[in-house]
């Protein structure tokens, strides 16, 4: 049955390619309403299959839907989806040239999508049917990226796992509603991770144009309302393009977080951003985002004499970081405190506590997502900070309970 269906789809695709869409519609006696219904039905089926909605998914069924997608009118979104579809179909096949062939075919589809999008942009809405299905802003930003940068092996492995419903599956995110949304979120997260890891290098200095560009790319390619977008906004509040823009970036990140996790109705007098920072945990806001927002808030308040003391007290109470976003936030605060040279006993205590917490966090399981050399560099800085604080404080140099890298 599968072979018969594949043969039929291949015949239809060949006929469509040879005679064109208008003649194909006449030959197959397809009316406009029925053709519209067919296009809509296949579009829904394609999206559903690539997000794990096909309980009997197989290479044969993926091939069938790929051939069916080729009979639909070309749009940038469909060509992008075909590029992803090809990579998923050929992922893990035993043939030696499969990865090369898959990358080549996907690259051609991606290039065709970009070319079609340029035509769409050049024509007004009445002049083209393509404009009836415009790409949302985050997919336009994704399409602007190189195909090889988007369709990486890691991204395809994640998309393959999603299609086949096999671990590791991505975390549930209500803002991700299609395979292209999932691909966009994966690219945004990977771009953000690379950028944040670079902020942990000893040579890093803020503001960094390279880091700002990477964070902006992560933001523009993240689906609206998604967790990757929230993380990108939070990162921009940690590393603003200019010191003056930190407050506006922080306000935007807090508003995004508050929209995901509204303030309880019990206390309407408290504004959402303040409440979000004061609460120890939130329902829909990840713990590393809460920590990074607290770090960004501390950095903002350290620059104001009237709020500096309170910021130092809050820094002592920061949670242990367990992801690259948390590491980057804590390290940014650590750098700011070191630059002040331990202005007071409170500042020295906050610096020592933060260094110890960062040392334990990045040396633990969460630190494994950071490159080993970068991780060891941060640990070395933290150990040096603790030793310096102990000497300044006049106490004995003791192990403050930090686990070793092997713990």
C-alpha cells in the first residue's frame, strides 16, 4: 500500500512538473474550492507530522508527505519546511553520502525560499498569491540566516526526535506551534548559548558589539512569547549595547516574564516587575531566567548610590546558577563587584558569597553544557576572588564548601 501511494504521488508530481499547475488542474479535474481544501489539508498534515502528530511515522510516510508537499503552490514557508523535511527524512540513513546529499538538497530549497521571499517583497499584495501567506517576523529573520547555520546536525537531531517522539524531546512551549517555530527556537537557543558562553571568557569586555549582534539575532529569530525569546530579552538586560539601555532592556524582559506568569490577584498594589523579582519561584518562568533577571536588576541598582546597599544584600541571596544563562548573569555581577574593589565589608561579603555560588554551580552538572576550558577559567577566577576576600577579611583561608570539578 505504501509503495502504491508513493508511486501515485511520484506520478502526480512528475505530471505537475511537466505540464504546470493550470494544465494539471484541468487534467485532474480539480475545481478551485477542492484544490484550496487539498492545499489546506496537506499543509495541516505536514505541520502535524513534523511536530510528532503522526503515530505511525516512518521514512515511507515522510517520503509520501514530502512528495505531496512538492505538489502544493510554492511559498517561502513551504520551501523552508521542505528543506527541514528533507534533512529529517535522510537523518541517520546508513548510506555514506546521505548527509552530503541531504545538506545539498536542503540548501537548494532554502535558497529558493530566500529568492521567492525577495520576489514577494518586491511585488505588492494584489500582484502575487505568495503574499497571501506572509512569513512572520521571526521566520523572516530565520530565513535571512545561512542554511548551514540553521540546519545544523544538532538542530536536525532535535527535529528528528520531535517528529518521531523520541527522547530527548524539547520542553513544552505553548508559543511554538509549528515545525518552523521549533526550528527557529532551536536556532535562537543555540545562538544565545554561544553568545553567553563567550561572555565567560577572560578576554570579554562589555559592551561587546559581537555579543550584542548575537543576542539581537537570538531575539529576532525566537518565536513571539516563547521561552527562547524571554531568555534573549533577559540576556540583553545583562549585556546592553550601551549602559543607558540596560533599564529599558530590563523593563522589556520583566514585562515579558510577567505576561507569562501574572501577579496573583491577592496583591494588586504591587507592580508586576517588582513582584516577579521578589518571588522565589514562578510557574511559567524558568529558574535560570529568574536568576538572570535578579542579576540584571542588581547591576542596574549597583550604579545608583541610593540602591547600592540593597543590591549588595540581594546579591548575597542569589540562587546557585545551574545553566549558561545563570552563569553569565552571576559572572557579570562578579565582574562589576570586582571592578569596585571591595568598597565595604558588605561588598566583600557579597563578592565572596557570589564567587562561591558560581564556583559550585559551574563546577556541577549544569556546567557540563559549557566548554571545559571556559568552565575551568571561571572556576579559577572564583577561587582567586574567594582567597582575596579571605585575606582582606583577615580570616583563615578555608574551603567554603565548594564542590570540586569532579563532584
